[in-house]
C-alpha cells in the first residue's frame, strides 16, 4: 500500500519536486516548449481561417465587425477571430528566439486567457454559451499538449480559465448593454473534471519525460563506459597483437637461427667429410697411403670452425643458466690482441682486406679471462673482414682512458658496408641478423655478437656500436680496472702475415691426371664460402672449365653474357640466393636450357620440393663429397649431349610433336612453327627468326646450339631440306618447283645440299621412293 500511495500521492500528482535542477533536462523541456509554441501558433492560424471560411462559404453568413446590429443567424463576427489570429501569428517568430522555458510557459498562460476571453466575447454577442465548455477545453488541451507544464501549473491555468470565464459572463454583457450569461452547473463540473484530468495527464507526461531523460543519460553513460572499455580492450588487443608479433618475430628469428646454424654446421662438414672420402677412395683405388696436406688443412680449419660454432651454442646456454665462470688472469692486452689479430691474417688476405693494429708502446695489464676476450676480439674481427669489400681496411686499436665508460677501450673499426640505423639497437639480440638493402641476410648464426656482449658484461664492461651505411662500423669495448702498466714494448703493428691455410698451389688431387679436352663444357660454381670453392673447383677442373664466383649477382651476369653449360649454386647466399638464381635462369627463355644443381644445408623435404619446383635439375644436401657432385654433373652433361643428338636427328615438322616434354622442346616447337610459316621466303634469315622468338641473334645461336648442336642457319637449312624430302615423296612437283617451294632460289645449290644431307640427289631420292 505504501508503494501504491507513493505512486498516487498529491505531491507526485502535481509534479512538485527538484526535477528541473537537472540542467540537461531543463534544456530538453525548453526545446520541446519552443517546438510546441511554433505548432500552437500555426494550429491557431489554421483553425481560425478554416472556421471563418466554413461560415462564410458553406453556411453563407456575412462578415460583421462590431456588436451593433449583430444577428447571429445571418452574421459572423470576425473582430474576435482577427484578435485570435494576430495572437497566434505573433508567437510564431517568438518560437525561433532564445526565449527561456519559464517565459514560454508564461506566454502560453497569457495566450490561453486572451483566446478564451475572445471566445467568450463571441458567445456573449451570440447570447449562447452552449459551446463555451467545448471551446475552453480545446484551448486547454492544446496548451497542455504543446508546452511541457508541470501538474500544478496546469491546475493553476485551468482554475484561472474557469474563474475568469464565470466573471466575464457575469459582468461584461452588462457593460455592452446585453443580458448577463451564466454557465450551467453541469458545464462547470465538466470543465473542472477535464481540468483535473489535464493536471494528471500533464504530470504523467512530465514524469515520463524525466524518466526517459534519465534513461537516456544512463544509456549515454553506459555507452561511454562501453566505449571506454572498448578502447581499453582495443589497447589490450593491440598489446596482445604486438606481443603475438614479437613472439612470431622471435619464432622467425629462431627458425632463421636453426636454418643458419644448420647451414653453418653442414658447410664445414662438407669440407671435412668430402676430402676424407676422397682421400680414402684414392687410397683404395691406388692401394697406397696418400696424404694430401691441403685437404687436411681444409679439414682442420673447418673442424675448428665447427667446434667454435658448437662452443658458442654451449656458452649461450651456460650464460642463461648462470654457469659460465671467468678464469681471471693478469694479462697484457696488447700482446693478446696482437696475437689474436695476427691469426686472422690469412682470412684478411684471402678477402683482399688490409688488417692492422694500433696498439700502445707500453703494455696494458688487465685482469680478464684471456680465452673469452680472445673470442670477443675474434668474433668482431672476423665480422669486420666478412663485411668489408675488397680493398677495404680493418683496424683494431687499444687505448687507456679515464672516461666514465671504462678505463680500457678496445676498438674494432672497418670500412665495410655498415649497419642501417634502424637495426643498430638489435644487433646484439640473439639470433638477429642485419639484412641487406635487398632484404636478404649474410650467412651466420646471429649468436656471435650476443655472446660477445654477454662476455664483456661478465667482465663488468660494456660494448657499443656506431655505424653509417656505406662507410663502415666501429665496435667499442670498454673494460674497467688497469692493474699495472709496466715493461716497455714495441709498437703493436702486425708483422708479416702467415701463409694462407689453403692455397691454390697446394691443391693436388689424384695421382693420375684426367686432362680435360679443349672443348670441355663450362661449369659455373657459385658459393659464398671460399673453402667450398677451394675444395670443389680443382676437382671439377679435371674435366670441365670451372668458373668460381662468391657473389651470385656476378654469377648471374656471367650466365647472361657467356656460354655456360651448367650452374652449381649454394642456396643460402646474399641476394640473389640460390633459389632466386635458379628461378631467374629457368624463367628466362634464353637461359632456361642451362642445367642447375642446387647445394644446400637444408635437408628437409620441403626445401628439396621448393628447389625442384623452381626448375632445378638436381638437388644435393650437405655434407656431400666432390666425387658425388662430379657424378651428378657428368649425368646432366651427358643428358644434354643425348638431347642435342636427339633433337639434331629428329627435326619434326607439320603436326609431329617433339617426344620430350620440356622447356627445350617447347622452344624448338616455337622455332619450327616460325620456320614453317616463312619457309617459302628465300629472304628468311637468322636475324628474322631471332626477332620472331624474342631473342637476340647471339642468344638464339647459343640456345639452338646447346639444344640441337646445330647453328641457327644450319637448323633453318635442315628444316627446308626435310620439307623438300616430304614434297618429293608426295610427288608434289618437279625438283625446281620444290626447291623454290622450300625457299631455295638456285636448284643446283639445292641439289648439292640435299645430297650432302641425305646421301643421294633429289632425282635418286625420287627413284628410291618409287620402288
């Protein structure tokens, strides 16, 4: 009951409360009131005009302006209607002004009283109040419907209208000399009930609007909260995506690391196991114990390299586990650095890079782990040599400084390719490798610099890098704590470099030499590892003309410009890599006849499939022996020879297809179709044919000779003669006519060439076919 009484309380019925303290709600009511004021004025104008027109045009009453001589049966008074019309017209422009809510309510209040007064004047003139209640009700309903009144405001307006109506009807007729008029009790009761209902309705409308306003505000607040939470969720999503991208990048780095470490392991294994197999095979074949010093040097060098790679992996795991311990000793850093740099003399010489030391005349004694510091220096020097082009310079310097960063500085600088600025912050990250401008990576594992940083920091020092692409890089190691500075020493400039571990003069394979012929096929060997080239080039040179290249871009230029019979390429190289090199060759019409063998450390089935899908003719996984590679090369060269023989002996024409489905066969088919089309034209030449197949004359000659062992002119001539033999079998015409038909202007020349090709003259050929 308490809830019910609360719902129907007088206070709520009259909407007495702090509702309009809400500024937003009050502004909403003001906007509704202005709209209602406009509609009220327009409706008033329309109603007045329709009312007057109905009485004048439909009922035929005449217009009367004043009360004298007014007859309601024949006249319609327009003075009061004109007053109402002016009132309604006046509030239309007011609705467009910035009038406040309370002023609008007061204005409507006044308008209702004035309009009701005008209506009562018409009833007084007519001496008829039967429709007065209806008119007053309509005016009140419009006012309540158009303007958002509170309940008590509606009640006050209704009471004022009822009281003023009673007073006007009682006193105004006497002033006009007319009989007084009174509302019936039933009329007063009706309008009072209607006023009571309008008060309740306006209160309910007011409360409903307020509740809707609150609901809208709550919805907006909820929407704002949802939007805020959506933004938070979006940020969380972006953060999650960033973390996912980082995880994916880490996975890529890890995958690249394992791919590179596999390559780095397999390459030295090839140079170790391959020569071992060759030595053992030579010993078995000759029955002698054969020692090859150069091969053993290659094996030792790559075995040490493989051991270093494995040690780097083990040291990284020890650093993570906190198990790596420094064995600190007092050492002369000048002597340590000099000895370490000297050991890289052969490597620098093989890369044609100048290697120098800038060491102080006095020794610098520090407490370090010499083995670990050697590894740091070795890693930085080997990287500097690796990324410095021929003719460049690598310098290692040692200085004593009192700067905040450290008291000993070891600087390794080079004039190499440099490091992009956006990659400098990542080069000490594990498994990270700096990309070329083309997007490819240098061979390596991406752990050397990371391990160097770990070792330096274990010594209490730090390592920094500065670089400018195209100008070189500088790595600065700062170590603390000079212990002593005694004993004089000379300038630490490296002396004469040691002989190379591997030299061309030391290569000596089998006792029995296999001399290659003067027209031996040309084999292009591409690998960025000089040890692989040093191992394979002499072996293959026994039977083939071998051209070795460390840069795949140079190799590609060579393939395009020179006559190469076979390409052997490693996959993991600077751009273009082996896959891309193979793709370029196999997609080029003038080069796709050249067989390609891919060498790789990626032994997975997916890698083999990728290589073969690109058109590679063979795929060899490391480690392998030179003997195995030689067999693969011989097989492909022999296959090319057999195909040339087959194509040269079987020149197909008019609908017959080449038996072998390959790029070579499709190329020959295209050439044959062009020759067939122009066979009757004696001016048809090699240049003409080259233009039709979109090749230069030189490229056409090289490609046709590699496929058919015939020159382009010889191939055209052979096609003409084959067609002539067909026409002779069919007895198409006489010999002269057939000669002209296949493009020969001279019948005697045609007969001579025909006999050279088929062993008989055209006449003898016809006789043999007729038997």
